[in-house]
C-alpha cells in the first residue's frame, strides 16, 4: 500500500487540498459528523474514484456539500419552497441533508441515476472552505469502506482504505459525533424523513409548524 499523505489543517493545506480536488482527486476531511471523502461533485471521473475507494455500489447516491444555502438554488431543479427555507434557515450549517430535484449540473453518477440529490451545508470549516476555494459543490460521503463504521479519526480512515487511498488526508483530530445527518426528502408533498439523525423529527415538525394556527 502507498504511504498516505496526511497534513494538519491550515490555510496552506486547505489550498493544497482544493487544488487536488480541482485536478480530479479525492481528499479525506473532517466534517461536523464523521470524516468524509470529498471530490468535486460535478466531476464524473472524480466521483467514480469515490465509489472505488469506498468499494461502494454505484446504485447508492452520494450526498453533496455546498458552501451556503444560496447555492441550493443554483443546483436545484425545483422551486425552493417556504418550508425548505424554514428548514435551511434553522438547521444550516448543520447535520441536516435536504433532498430536492437536482439541476443537470449534478451528473447522474453522483446521484446513482436519480433525478434528485441530497444537499447539506455542514457545520465545519474544512468542507466549507473547500467548497469556497474550489467554487464547487463537493461530495460529503463518510470515509469508510461501504458497510463499515464511519471513521472518527484519520487513523481509523487510513486503516480501512487498504486497496485505494485518497490523495490527501486532512487531520482534524478525533471527532466525537455519534449521529449522522438527518435526511429529509422535499421532492414529495408532504416531506418525508428518510433518516432520523442529529436533527430530530420533532425539531423539524416544530419549525415547519411555526406561525400556523
């Protein structure tokens, strides 16, 4: 196995990581939940590397990280409803993934051929900065072999990736999250909570019901 490239997090390493992403590479990074694997979400070749590294079936869509809520408008093919705005205003940045119909800027491979995509503004400086520097959405899938536990440290991530290595590991120390992001599908009316995670269904219901008599 090749020796992994592990960098501490600073502006220089973020710039190096962003350049790797822009060249079609893959970066292992800390997030507000677990360590994740980042590639430019609009680059089909880079996204394919993610599936190879994770040994993940290509019929499973990848989540997409964006820098700010406004980016959802650029990448969505559906109107951003009042309910979506309530949710994103309240829980972004944070551990909540919103599924909406995607624009053609997000390629089919990223979302396993679906017409929708899951978007999130994570509450962590590293993925936000990588989105900002590259001016691109990035993948936010967990750093693990498909079916295994998500990595909470660089050591755990490196230990899993025996066959294919990411091009760079950004070491953000040990993460202490116990829950993945909550996933809410807004392509249907009413919305559908596909996975309960760090944001509880009750919190979502409370926000959506605010102002209603």
